[in-house]
């Protein structure tokens, strides 16, 4: 959790740092407050990138949880390891299918979000 928070914090900071300041500045000059300038001037331009980073890290964490669990950290990876070591193929297949569905769901959500915000 700390690693993901640090990575996302850095990515978000860089994304916000590289957004154009003109829309937010125009809102501030026309009498809007800082929060309005951020919400309506900065955030709409950077929102798709923030969502993409978040979904990417979520997908990455799902994959890493399975790998770490396989070597003893718990979670889906540990369930897979135990199922494989006890030759419970049906249960191992279910765990593998659950991992695949999770990764595909995040990938599909990411693709939908990118298409919605880039096209729309």
C-alpha cells in the first residue's frame, strides 16, 4: 500500500505539474476560487491520465499479489500454491480463473475509461 501510494503520488504530481496553467488561471482571474480553478480548470485536462495511472497500478497490484502469495505472503497466490501442491486441479483452475477475470476486468475498465474520456 505504501509503495503504491508513493508511486501514484509521484505520477499524479508529475501529471499535475505538466498540465497547462492557462485554464485554471483564467478561472482565478474571472473571480473563481482556488478549488473552482482546480476542479474546472486543471482536473478535466488531467483526469484521464490520473484514472489510467490508478487502474494501471491496481492491475499491477493484482499481479504482484499473486506472485508474492506464491512465495508465502498470502492471498490468491498462496491459495494457488496450496492448490497446486495438493494436486487440487479444480481449485487451482478456479483461482487462476479468478486472477484472469480480475486482470481482464481492470483492463476492460481502463479501456472503457480511456475511450470515454479521449473520445468524449
